[in-house]
């Protein structure tokens, strides 16, 4: 993470930016979260019958 600070109207403002490595890590975690949410949807809303097994 990269930080940058500046003073605006006598107040400190701090800006944060992810590095390339941090961005890649965040994207990987988002993908994991999306897969987890998809699994929860399947578990909480099961469709009975053979068609649901075909995905």
C-alpha cells in the first residue's frame, strides 16, 4: 500500500493506493468471496430434482 499526505484547508488528507501486488491479492480474495457466495446460494436455495445436478 502506498500512502500520500497533503494539507488542504489546514487539514491533513491521507490518500491510500494499492500496489500492483496488493491489487492482485485483492482480486484473488474477491474471486474467493464470489465463489463462497455462490456456494451459499446453492446451500440456501436448493433445487430438488435431477436438472439441478447438471449445473
